C-alpha cells in the first residue's frame, strides 16, 4: 500500500500527440468521484497549458496540500471540459485479491507495479490457494505500468524456472535476456484482462505469461 497527497490519477505522455493522457483514476479517489475517465487529455492545470513533454511538471502541479483545489481543463471526445478536484490523502492498494462470487475462481487486480508489488502478489496468491482456487483472473486493465522488475518478479512466480521473461536489445544490437529464477507457486488456468490503458510493465507481464503458455489474454488491444 502507498500514500501521497493529490487527486488520484495515473498519467502518461502520449508521444504521437505530445499530450498528457490520463491512464485511469484510482478507484474511489477524488479524480474518480469527479468523473475523470481513462483516455481524458489534460490540456491546462489552474489555467496554465501543459504538453506531453511537461508530464513531470504537470504531475507536480496537480499534487499539493490536502483540502486545496486544482482546476483541470481536459479534452474528451474533442470536447473541452473544466473540472475542479479537491486534493486529498490518497491510499493506494497496489494489489487486490478476492474470490469471484463465492466460487473457486480467484481474482487479482494490479493498479500499478510499484516497489513491493511482487511480494504482495505472492502473499495474495498464498491466501487464494488456501481457499482452493481452481483458476485465476489477473486484471491489469487501466494499469499504466511502473517498475519493470516488479512485473518480471510477478511473472517469475507463475512461469517455469529458467523460462525467458523478457529480451531487450540496445542500440548496438546487444541482447539482454531475463529468465525466471524461481519455481512456480501457482499452477491453474489463468486469464489476463487487458484494455487500451494497459501499458508498459503491464504489457511485459501479459506478454511473458502468454508467450510462456501460462495465460490467455482477454480484452482490448493494449496501449
């Protein structure tokens, strides 16, 4: 779990359009309650214009003291909207787990891949195993990514030991291969849910599980 003060949104830079894109609001956050949606584009903060290249500055501008107001100009479906959001202390549950409707289907949702997510995932899996799950849904919809190592460590718990998780190539053509180091801790059918806001480390996790035959991907084309 993490904490910070702001309005509760995940942002990214849309390189093609050079705009600040909202990946998703955090569930039950001020942004969520204000009606901000995945895919909204932030064009102004407190009357000042921002481009995609100013993502860091924009993010810092949105943060502030709890109880204060930030005014956002957003573009949604070519329409301009102005939304005022009150900043609050935001609590982030990176990993949430449950059974689906009292069945033996386990469900795990990742909101981001911040430090400690892999260990939290391991704990949640052990809890679900004690409830005798027979299948698992991993939900990474509206997950804009985070730390690649955390996503790889999660994949490591699922794929077979020594399986390839990720291959990266630098500008000189040199390859670096990341392989699973641990034995699998879960061996049930797995579905991974994705949408157009599944990005970065989330896509790496989905690809590693699919390419190693450990999961089927269901949903929309990722970011």
